[in-house]
């Protein structure tokens, strides 16, 4: 309603009845079908973006990677909210700090990962753990199809040439989320590929994994973050439309509105303000990364 654009929600098969990679393939084929049948769905498909949270954030990113591999028109942009980007039990600071997290404790996270892709993780987990440390390392004896499946499961280990061509994206992570470090690592990899201008990372302070659902119980912080997502989606759709017009030779400029920062007005409603400043210790790259405050 706030976006004023057609929205397609994909009812992909869930594990354990439908393990990896079924959800990946269903999501990709649904995306291709929607592009071909856009008029039936009430859209020109001039600008199409993929959006998802948690496991859906994983699939939104993987669909973009599959488009690049299969030479299908990629989305104009990708929005990933607290996404699951690395499905392996490799420890990280955010995962260890969240060992007893009340919403997504480490044991539950591991159960979800292995329910989704236990056989693949058990067979190829050591290689993915090595790629986690060095995504560009050469892999001898690994079939190309297996290597592709690794980043279909964990976009964080996608090869550099795919991340360099990845559509503009926004990653909104949560400060109190076991998956936080994976989002930071993906954004840093893209920064190393000179993508800091069109890859933005926002760490929402003081919210756990799944904060999008807290909007419905009246949490003000999640409400503000949810409204910020709407603004970012609308901006990304506008940018995609502008680039489509430029490709047709109509000469329309790409939207360059500043990245939004939502605050509450005197009427207790969120408003958009310019010139955002990141909270101490938060990464909020626009033209580049802010430096985390080591004392925060």
C-alpha cells in the first residue's frame, strides 16, 4: 500500500519437506514468469526489485545471482532485511554473542540451517567454511555446478565477478542479530569491488532478528525502520525506471535523493529528514563506510 506498485509474494516450498535447492529454483522461475507475464500482473516491469527478510533475504539475493548466471534480465535492485547470507555453523562474534538470544538462539539457527540443507552442508561445509575466509580461493576437484550451488545456498561466498555485477542493493541488518556479521562481511566484500556507491548497509540499532514483524505489536523503533524500508524501495524503483528510460534514449536522469533517515515529528509520525548520521558503532555506507567507533 505504501509502495503503490504491484507486489508478488512467492509461496515457495518449505523445509524439511522441500529442502534446498527447491526454494531457490521456485523463486527464480517465479521471477522469470513474472517478467514474461508482467502485463497480466498489472505492471510494465520497467523497474523490478527483489525484496526479502531473513530466509527471504537470502532468496532475493540468490535470484539476482541466478539471473546473472543464466543471462536473464536481473532485478533493478535488491533489498535484503536481516538476511541469512552464510548457512554454515562457522562461528562469528555476532553468533557467539547471541548464543542465548531469546528470539533466534544459536541452536535454533543451526537447526534451521540443517533442516533446509543438511546433506549439502554436511558434504560441502568444510569447503564453504574455507570460502568464508577466502572467497576467491581456487577450488580443485570441485565441479562447477557444485561451486554454483554453494553461493545459491550462501550468497556471501559468491565469486567476485558475480558480486561486481550484482544489482544495486540495500542491506538492513539488526544490531542484536546472530546474522549481523554476515551482512557486514558481504557489504565489505562489495566495497572492495568498488561498489560502495550503490551498495548500502544500514544496521538498525537495538532491534533483534525479525523486527519487521514487530511493527504489528506497536514497537516504535521497528515502525520507523519499516517506514524507512518503504522509502528505500520507492527510491530503488524510481532509479530503475529512470535507468530504463535512459536505456530507451529518453534522457531522464537517475534519481539521486538522499538516503532517508526517519525520525518522529511532534505529531508522533515518522518523517523523512536529510543528512543522516549513523549511531556510534553502526555502519551506514553511502558514498563509503563510516568507521565504527571502537569505544562504542
